[in-house]
């Protein structure tokens, strides 16, 4: 089960500004690996809090959650080294904690030069919302052109 990108964005926006707390795992504060744990747990259908990992066991934790080695466009990407980690959402939004403060949206995310390891979670393609044409008084489906005009 994978969470939609919109769910991950909602989570990230709701925790943006959370203070940096080493080892933290609550809305009161977290560190870099706590934030990455939250996003990864949400993406894989796990409870967000209470199942965190750290830079020492991140590789095993990501493998257990279905991640693959490397990076891939449109995937949830995690980058790390022995002392720091960050994540980039499938839509390209970078997120981190501990880079001069608490949780923030922006910055280098998973693609920072300092990261020596990367893993990604392939995410299913989300269909684009399609406007449903309105049938004109029971005469079948209405045709709508690309420029949103209705032919005569």
C-alpha cells in the first residue's frame, strides 16, 4: 500500500517548522532520521510515529519497506551518510530537518552532495483528474474539445 503524493505533502506541510530534537519522534520535535522515518512510514502505510529508524540502520529499514538502491525520477528518494539524511518526495519536493534548524521544506533533499548512499521507493503513477462531461439533456455524453469548447 502506497500513500498518494498529496498525503505525503500534507504530512510534510503539517510538520514544517517542527523543532530539531535529537532522537525526537513526535510533533514536539524530531531530527533528520525521525523526519525521514515519518515520511517513509506514511508512504508505506505504516503508522507515522513510533516506528523510526536512524542513520545507523536506515539501509535495513528502507529495504524492509520496499526501497531499492539508487534514485529514480517520480519516486520517493532518501539520501544519507553516516550522520545525516534527507528525503525528496515523488513530485520533487525536498524535505529535511537539522540543516540549521528544524523541519523545513526546500534545500537539497535527498540529492545533497554530502550523501554517499541513496535508495528509492517506486511510487504508482497517480491518474490526472479528469473533468466528467455533462450530458446535454439525455442525448448522450457531451464532447469537450481540448480548448474546453463544446462543438455545435
